């Protein structure tokens, strides 16, 4: 409550004023009396009320006060009471921190605030604008008033720092506390992250069971002569695992359920398979004792799809230059394979014994002739090869008979052909019995070719006509005498003297196509098409190696001993090279 003498505000529990010792009256009485006195004082000091003269319709005048002036005066008094109430509330709140009246100084108050009421009373006598200005200047939030108050307190020794310095110190302390708190939070977060990353996470991962895909063992295998994969699924002894794709159940034995999965089941129903591999996925189910099927993790792996067998025999390189209208293409496939040549089905030509196909291709004199061969056998993907046959463009047509064979066991073979009637025909290679009687009328002629060497013999025929370019036809025939005639001409190669004699006279032996019988073991295979192999014909004391080209109907195997009849072809890396025609084990 406020002291009636000095105006100092005291706690309501004080019987006397803390500053001057005057007896304090109850708050209710003082506040009521003060309000009445203030109202009376304001009314005395207030200027006389304005009066207004009103005229009625009859011309009579009446003087009366304006009620709005009274309302304005009451609002001014209400505002003053509100201001004093706010000041009193702040002082009362400051006294709640102890019985020591000086305790409120730590919250920004001093002795000058004790005269607040007196300044308000003096402000009451001033106009409203001056009173408002006085309240603004004396507000506790004014920096200059706070500075003066703190300066006075410092002179008395009750405060060690001015307000500006204490504000800076407070801000510094708050900043330091924020930094410390932030650093502590960061340290705690780092410690929690490290504990999770280095301890809890590894512990959880170690205790967590590994996925099924990491425990399953998958390895390639063979099942019924076909490629397959062995899948081993771990489980408890005696458990039953059902495979959806195979429609079968497997029992866990020795810690694993062992499943053999053929590779072809993943692509056998596809009409056209050209990709080199396919993705396989099996879905296992764990079968409980009650018969319930619990799905396990799906198991996936890649399956390589092998190509169907397609081996060219003639031409073995896929390219040939011919001068005839017909060329015999031979190739080998798997039995029961589907074969098409340039889109036409020739599956019925596949041999049931060895899968060989012999196809007479019609070759036009247009340059390059293309023959696309496609084959697909069961459980294999499609294989495609293109054979290119070149036949030069002919200004003068010269065609050999389509019934000619490219192999002969006789020393001579009859050749028939047709050309432009009236053309001049010549046979450039050894021949006999040339018949040109029908060339002028029909262009037909014939002769017998003579084969001077064992193996491939080339027959050359030319046709010329005035004003046209000469046509040249070359036709190859493989000549091989029967085994009885061929083998009886063979020389032995079973001693060091025979071997050294062959090396010393290699040129004459090649010119005469000398035949030798080679007995020994195949030690290595250099090439598969054509098959080239090294045969050891010597013994433990001396090495006598021979390079053999296999032109027989048998296939040689490393480590097997053979008797091969061959004719000399030349030298290879210092050892004789021969062409084997007949093979016997």
C-alpha cells in the first residue's frame, strides 16, 4: 500500500511505512478515499463544461450540457486508474521473492519508483497530453530513466554494474549457456549414433537370421545328359519343402533339401529362343506337420541356353567360289532337329544316323548367292549360319551337268556341259575323249576328266564367242582311290631311317604324293575344323612326330593309338605334314 505522507509503496503486511514510519491505513479505505479525492480534484481543476443552445420549431431556446463531455472525462479517469493499477501489480509481483524490500531491486526497480504516485498526482493537474507524455517518460522501460536509477543505486553501493553492462553480461551468459547446451546435445547425439552404429546395429544384424537367398547353395550340374542346376535349401532334419514350379516335395536330409532342376524347363515351351540366357526362379514352401504351406523366399539364378549344333562340312568356312549351277552344301545337326534353308523346311533331310544334311543349292551366275541355315533342336536355342556361294557373272553361259559328283574313286570321270551354240569350247586340264559334235547346234559337249593327284583336282573349261567376254569355269573333284588300291601303295614309317629319309627327300615325296602308313598315338589336337593332330610314331628312345590332317571318316581322340594311311603334303615346324585318308585303330 502507498504511504499517505511520503508516497512510498509498502507491502500490505507492513503496519508502518518502511521509509518514513507513518502508520499505514487499510488498502481498501485509502484507495476509495483517494479515488473520491482524485475525482473531486479533477472536477475542480477541470474547465467549465460546455453548454449548447438548442432552438425548437416554435423559436424557443434552451441551454443544456453535452453528455459527450462527461463521457470523455470519465474515460480519462478510467485510463489513469488502469495505469496506476498496472504499476501496483508490478510492485506487488516484485515483492513475492522475499520479505526483504530490497529484493525487488534485482528485477530492475529502485527508490525512485516510490515516488511514482506523486508524479502521477502532479500529472493529474496537467492536460491529458502532458500527463500521457509524463507517463511515457517515467515508464520503467525508458532507457534514460533506467540508467539514472541504476546510477543512483551504484552510488549508494547497492549495485555493482550499470544496466547496459548488466544487459550485456546477461546476454553473454545466455549465449554461453546456449552454446554449452548445444555442444552437450551434439555430444549426446554423436555418442548415441556411435553406440547404434558400432554396437547395437552389428549386434542386431548378428542376431538376425540371414536371408534364405544367402544360405542357399546353387551349382551347375548334369541331369539326363542335359544341363541342370543343383539347388540346396537349408532346413531342419526331416522337414518337407515343396517346390511350386516342379510340383514336387523334397525332404531335408543332412541339413539340406537337394533339388535337381533341369535348365530346359525354363525355355522349352518358347516358340523362338534367341537370347543366350534366361532368368530362373523357384518358389519353395515349407510344409508344416499340419500340412500348411508357408511360402519361403524366392530363389533366382541365371541359366545359360546352349546353341543348337550346326557344323558346316562343305564349305567348312561358309564361303565358296564355284562355276557350276549346283553346289552341294553339307552340314551336321542334332538328330530330330528342325532345319530351314532360306525359309524352306528341310527337316526331312536330316540323317537319323549322324544328323548329316546334304543340300544341292542352285547357284545363279549373279555373283554372291546367300543361303541362310536355321536349326533348332530340343532343349537348345536356335542357331543360324549363312553360307555364301560366289559364281561369277557370265557373258557366255557355261553350265555343267547337275548330276555331277564332287567325289570320285576312279582315275577318270565323265563331264557333261552346255554353252552358247557356236561357242568355242576348250578343256584346260588333263582330259580325254572330248566330244564337241553338238556344240554348233545345241551347245552340248562332254569329255572325261583325268585325275593325276590324290585329293582335290580342279577341272577348268573355257567358252569364247566373238564380241563376248570369255567364260571360265573351274570345278573341283575330290579323288581318292579305294582303300585296297590306296593302302597297298603305302611306305612304312616305323624306323628312324624311314623318318630321316622322308625329311631328306620331302620335295620329291610331295611331288609324287607318296603314301605312308603312320602308326602311333595322338598326343595333341591343333585344330578341330579341319582336324589337325600331332602323332608320335617314335618310341621311348627317339621322337618321330608327324602332323596329320584328318580327311577320313573317323574322328581322332588324344591318347588313342591309330594306324593312318596318308600322303605327303609338306613340312610343318620341321616335321612332316601329311593328309590322312584312311584311319584304323
